C-alpha cells in the first residue's frame, strides 16, 4: 500500500516568481501515477494534468507553478495511485503577494520617479 513519506510545504511567493511543491511517496510498487490537484472549491479537487497556465510536473512528485499570479493562490495536493492502492498528501497552500513594482518607482505610483 502506498504511503506519504514527505508532505509538500506551503509556500509564499511574490507575483512573477516560481513556486514549487515536492512530495515523496513510498510503498507503491512499480508503474504508479502521480497527479497533482488543486482545490477548485471547498473539498472539490481538480487535476492539474493538461491544466491551462504555466504548470510543470503535474504528473511527477514535483509540481512547479511558473511566474505565479494571484489566480494561482490556493491549495495543492499530490495523489498517487498504483496497483497497490493510493495515497494522498495533505494540502499545501500557495500564497501570492504583489511583486516588486516598477524599477525606480520610489513612491509606488507605477512609474519611474524623477
């Protein structure tokens, strides 16, 4: 029976930077399938396989969200299935904060200050 060895950690990332979630599953035998999921409403999870946007590794033990934006914020988990059974990690949260403003924007108005 598969079991989770290493749970993914929640992360806080600035908008425009990459976020990564890692997990490790053991005891699944050969030929298992990794499927990262995102919570789309409370208790409802959707697969990130073929998801739109900048997602890498949705079918591996490491998920990477490229150049995060506020719409990427949420809860993510890994589900592993094999002929021996399945295991699901706890949910990890991606929090996204505003990225750095315009270079040279001293007063934060969106344009280069003189």
